[in-house]
């Protein structure tokens, strides 16, 4: 993988962790949680999907426990959200974009990891979607809410499935780096488009 | 294992996946979920117990991610439940039978897998019960309900424990195929009998 | 590790399992659960943290499924709580002490296990806290409650983090046995002190 592409993906990945950690902090503040609550929600929101993916793959300790940049990024998000109320137009405009980029990036990376470990394409697509949406599901369960992805929202899991599917096609063609970039774009673009257009699944 | 017995067990296993996927769809419809909600509840209901078993065993990627027949069967169940409202006497009569057979089959298969991987009988019995009942517990948690197996129902985990115990005895006698069939029967029979008689645990 | 220290830690560990299993039983009784509900809550409360730790470590089947003393202790706790209503001053006075000792012991043991398997100190501290607090979080989710550790209580995760951090320091100095004892004391002492003083996180 060439260095520039890898750098772009790394920044996208960590931006997604930070944005979701901030979201976890916003939810923690709304419920009056303490510092531990902020930290747990930030870690679950930002890293939960990848941890579930790695637990399902059963191929070694989850990346989030080995590469400390991830937990550190999530904790920075929790700390910022704890110190500063996150709200206003800047947040409302930037969060959907960062979250959509994270969705595409995580779906692509999850599918790619599954393929590189020898799993077949149906499992790769499933694991891509789980990487993208799993953290939000666990966060909702911890907050005693029915997971938002089950219905009532604009497209979220669907773009993740399509991003993972895009990754599968590029991987089959031997174009991993291009696949990660294009799949991230497909996932992010469709998420934002459906958010803007109000598209929902039946 | 002889082919006929293996075929019977395979059909029982997949029938259980299908029946539980349909049940997941029924619950998704009652809550107005979208297609993703139908699919997730079908997969969790039909495959959740086996996935938890394989995560606890830590001996490789869960079967449900490797043998795609499982996910495909669950998704077919979700699609059918999405297209056709599942209800009426045929469903009410056949679901308890299919679910009881799945309970026995999953408890037997879960215990056998644990034994074949070298775990001792107490762990095998526990994993048999987890395979049979785990999917329902996760489904209930996702739906924000206290798991049904905790109380207020006719026997469910108890028949699974007895089916797993039966499997342990047959395994010790070197009769794996017979054990899978008899244990499935023990689990299914006791579940249906207690359902019919209204037996409950204290 | 010398035998006397190992014996002390083993007794502390199993006392914690028993105390948390009794607590699970108390909660099961309050909700009118049946025997299965008592058993599941006892196992989850007493063993859940260690099982989550071992699933995250991905280094073999969880100890709770291999060393049957753990499940047996949890089931004894469930049986006692089922047969005898656990309440009164003796329980109210002894539970916080046993729970605090378990918190310290589990945090120390969780951190030590992570370090001995080659993980670095940030992961060891995180896994120590997860070992100490994870069972309670899952129990709360099963009971459809927002996890108590998220806020509104005296210090709980904080002492676990400090106990795990203490273990990391002693491990770096090559003093594992002393570290387990001191870290247990640090965790238990701070938990009880904050319980007594009403200390809370912001």
C-alpha cells in the first residue's frame, strides 16, 4: 500500500474514532454520567465495532488493545466532551460528515481484514458492516435504547454493506489500496446522500 | 458419523435457524423495524447461540461466519417474514415444535463440540445450554426486554441442560452419533412436554 | 509465587465470586426470577468480568470454563440465595468489604494476566478495570438498567484502575507476588474509603 493512501486512511479512521468519542461524550453529558461514563461511552462508540470484529475473527488480541493510539484518541474525545459542552452548528454540521467517513472507512477496513485472513466474501461483507455499525449498537444497548440501526433512520447499515461489497470487488481485482479509498468514498457518499435526501429502508 | 444421521441433524439444525429467524422477523414487524432490523434480529435469533459458543471456545472463527448456509438460511427467514406477515394457526402450531427440536439439537451439538475440543463435562453442559439459549438472550437484550429464560416461562434452559448432559454420557460411551440423536430428542421432548403441561421451575 | 500469598489471593478471588453470586441472587429474588435466572445472574455477576477479559485477550478458552471451581462457587452462591433470603445487617456489612476485596483482586489479576501475555501497560490497566467491573456491567444490561458504573455512585472503576496501575509498577520491578497483594489492598482500600466518605467522580 503506498504511503500517502495509508496516511489518508489512518487520518480518516482516527477522525472517526474522535468524532464518535465526542458523540459518546455528548450522550454521557445528557444523562449526567461521571468521568467513567464519558470514557466508557467514548471507547464503546469509537472502538466497539472494531473490537467486535476482532473478537469474531478470533485471530489475535483486538487491535484496539495493541495499538494504543486508538484508546488514546477515544479518551481525548471523552476528555474534550467532558470539559466543553459539544453543541452548536459547527458540531451539527461536521459530525455527520466525520461519521459518514468513519462508516465507509471502517466498513472497508473490516472487509479487507476479513479477506486478508482468508474469510470468504459473504463473511467479509458482514464483518465490514459489523465494524461500521457495531459500536453504535453496543452504545445504544448500554444506554438502554433499542439500537438506532434497527429502523426509523436514514440509510446507515446499507452504505456500510455497499462499501464492504466494493472492497470485496477491488480485493478480487488485486487493488487493495484503491479499494480502501473508493469503498470509503462509496460508504460516506451514500450515507450523506441518504441523510440529505431522507432516504429510508422499507 | 453415518450419513443418514448427519443429514437428519443438519436438517434439524437449519430448520431451527429458519424458525428462529422467522420469529425474529415477527418481533421486528411488531416493532416497525426496517429491513436491517429484520435481518439483524433473524441472524441474532438463529445464529447467536452458536456464535457465543464459538467465541467462548476460542478455537477459531465462528462456524456461522465460515459455513455460509447458516447466514443464508437466517436471511431467507428474515426476507420471508418481511414479505409475509407470519401468523395464524399453522405458525402457532409449528413454531414450538421447530424451536424445541432446535433447542435439543443445538444443546447436543454445543456439548459435543466442547467435548471434541477437549473441554470437560461441566463446561460441555454449560456450552450446550449457551448454544441453545444464548441467541434468545441477546435478542431480548437488543429488544430491551429482560431475557425470557430468567423466569415466567415453561422449561427451556432445563431441557437444554439435560440434552447436553445426555450428550456427555453418550460421548463418554463413544456413541457420538446416537448421542446427538437421543440428546436432541430428550431436549425437544422435555421442552414440548413442559410447554404442554405448563411446567415451570421454582 | 510463594504458596501462602497464592493461597490468600485464591481465597480472595473465590470469596469475591461467592459474594457477587449472592448479590446476583438477591437481584434475582427481587425480580421473581426462577432457578435459571438465579444461576445466570450469579455466574454473570461473579465470573463475567474474567470471561470478558479472556475473550478480549484471545489467548485460549476462558479460565471460568476450564477451572470448574469458579462456576461451582457461583452456583453455590445462587443456590444459597435461592434457598435463603439474603438480607440483614450481616449481609449489608460484609458485602461491601468482600466486593471491594474482589475488585482489587480482580483488577490486579487482570492486569497481571495481560502483562504476562505480553500486552503493554495501557492494555493491562484497561483489562484490569474490565475484569473488575465487567461482570457488573453485563448484569446491569441483562436487568435492563443503565450500568451503575457510569455515574451516581462512589468510586468503583477508579480504584480498579489504580489497582491495575499498581500491579503494572510492581510487575515492572519484577515483584509479581507482592504486586498482587499490594494492588488488591490499594483497590479494596480506596473502594471502601470512598464508600465510607461518599467520594464521587465529577
